[in-house]
């Protein structure tokens, strides 16, 4: 595997790793900050660090998870330095009761008819941490226990977080589950 | 209260379920396929959960743009420099600058001309094929038979309780369908992409024809209405071994006692052919495009994303069927001056809409 080859100094494997993961990393980074230049800088730092410390790295069967987690750490450090987001806010774990709930309900009721923009609006209206967890689970296919580790929460809190998000999104889907 | 919704959410909170939907090589595939086939309730729950998940994934896919190729290369160039392994070739940066500036000017001028010419350039249809598409399971939980389209335009009438599964876009080198229960197939000919049906015991190879396959545990058989199919025993080497060729008005069945295929003449009727006629009648005349896209979404079982407000004034006349999903999309997007993108999450339609008539 490329990770192991990279560790033994294979530059081509290193490049393959970069190319296989740079787009999801970029997308994920932009869930955490709106600053694409900052995300690119962090990705650059991260890959340079990976190469320079490759001998000390442990093996991982899931480079995607490793890379996203490392990127998050980098971004969170960079952001706290710039004080865009305070550390306290970053680690404000499960207790983020969404302010946007009421508003979402109204939006949903107004557009009960087919409006495909709704789901996007609802996703954008979710609290940031819910958006992040939803993205990691349903786009990057990262298991809940790993999301918990990345976001520094416990497993059950992540499930609660995603469940709240799903409830808020209910009316945004094109399919409506029958209510028995 | 909302019991159904709670159950769907429980599936979405299950790592194994999410993996099955997102990962074409999921090791949980057989588990969930069996689970979905267990009961009508399960099939419908899995269907809802899958659609919701795909809609989220599709939103996430289309909300963020991919980094352009040049930026990906440039960023890697910086990384190489950072680790002291700069690329050896290329020292022509000033030239590149000039070229980029020239292109920028051309684009600006071109943009103005395009604007004056009222959008002469049509957006191109693009297909993103970066990974194999996930599997779709369709189960007929109704009391009667159910007609549906496959992505290649082939039509299937599923008998009550029958189930087919295939990859969302059917974009592999073969068109492959797994079947349990009874179904009638009307397959679009395409020698480049042969059509295979897998049942528990048999493999049916088709080049374009209509026939019925029964695979309901005790009985497995293929009866041909038009054309010709080859039937193999599962586990046979398809390239090496001789197939049983089944012609119109013949039936080939698996004889369990002998563990072999037996071909005999078949005098029965194909009641499903009248069902097919109903599908043909899916015609839209000057219908709002949203209505057509929703029908497409339903019959081809694939999520389609578009901005309803943008295309509010677009109307199409169109007959569904006989045509692959891609052909239909080409016709629709050409008519309403839009473009489409296919990905493993579904289809995105973009454009500027139509003027009020």
C-alpha cells in the first residue's frame, strides 16, 4: 500500500497519496473555515511534515481518516492563533443547541412543495459542528467512532449530534416517509 | 409518533448501513441486501434511508467545488519544494505568466461577445467517473406487478415480491443485474456492453431481447419471448463452457435433481408484455420540466438534483423509455439549454432556465 511505500521513502507513492486525498481534504477543510488559502497552507504543511517524519509514522489502513484528523488539528491550531474561532468554541462539544431550529421549521413548512433548494439551505443552516459531522459521516464515509475521536467528543454525543441534524433535515428530502 | 422516520434515522446512525450505500466494495453488502429482502417494510425503510443519504452526499458533492487541476499541481509543487525535492524540469515561469494574461484577456473579450450573442455556447455534458457506482436494490412490495426502467433504458416488469439489484449508473463493462423472484426483461441491444442476469443457480447472457426469468427458490427458469439468450449454470466458466441457447417460445429451467439445465418448448403466454405497453404510454406533452425529472427520478431510481425555481418556465414534450437514462438526459438538457453531470451520487442539472413564453 502507498502509505507503507511512502514510509520507506517512495516519492511516487507519496504523490499518489496526496492526489487521492487532496480533494476530500480541501472540502473538509472548508467545512471548518471559509478561508481556502488557509486550508491549502495547512495541507501543504501537513504533507511536508508527513514526508519529513515518515519513518516515525505508524501504519494506518485508513489514510483518509488519518489525514482528515491531522488537517483538523492543524486548522484548529491555525484558527485559534488567528482567533477566528476560540478554542473554547472549537471544543464546545455536544451542547450546541441549534438556534436555527425554529427558522428551519418555518422554511420547511413554506416549501412543503417540491423545492430542491431546501435541503441545501437546511444543511447550510445547521450549526457548524452538525455540518461537520454530517459531512464526515455521509460524504467521507468516516465511522462514528472515528468522528468522535476527531471532534473530541464521546461516541454517544456524536450519534446525538447527527440525530439532531437528521431530524432538522427531515423536511428537506425529496422522499417523505409515510407516518404509521 | 413518527416511528417510520425514527427507524430510517436508526439506519443512518448505523456505520454498516452507511458504508453499504457509500462504498461499492462494502463488505456489508450481502448483509443489507438480505435484510432489505426480508420484508416489504425493510425494503421500504432501506429505500428511504438510502435516498436520504444519497441526497445529503450529493449536496455535499456539489456544494463544494473541487480544486482545479492546476492548483492541485501547484500545491504539490510547493510541497516538493518544502521537502527539498523540487521538480527538475521547467524554469519558464515568466512565459506562463504571459500566457495566462493573454488567456484572461481573450476570456474577457469572449465573455462580452457571448453575452451579446445571447449565450451561443452550450454547456457540455460531463460525466464524472471516479469510482464505481453504489448498488441499487429495487423490490416490488406491491400486490401487483411493477414496471421499472434500468439506467440503460431496458425495462423490467417485477412480479410481486421480486427483487433486482444493479449498480446505480450501470457503467461497468457489462450490464449486470441480480434477480430473485420472477421478472420480465425487455433488454436494449448493446453488443459493447452485454447484459447479464444472475440468479441463485443460473447466469443468463443477453444481447437484446425480451424474456422472463423466474428465480424463486424452488424454481429457476428462463422463457424467451423474442430474440435469443444464453443460459449458464452458475460457477461455469462463461468463456469456456457451452451455454444452453434459448430461442423464442422455449423455456430453459434448472433441474435440481440432475443439477443441470433442461430446455423445452414453451406454449405459455407472456402477460407482462401488456404491462410493457403501459410503460410506453409514459408520454409528456408540454409538461413542466420538474414533472418530467421527477418521473425520471422515480422510474430510473436515481437522485436528480436541479433548481426548481430556475427551470420554472421550461416545458418539454417527451416519451420515457426505449432510451438509456443518458440519452434521455441529453434530450432534456438540449431542449432546455442546460447541462448535466453524472456522479456516483446521482445527477445534477444546471442551466439558466427558460424565458417565459
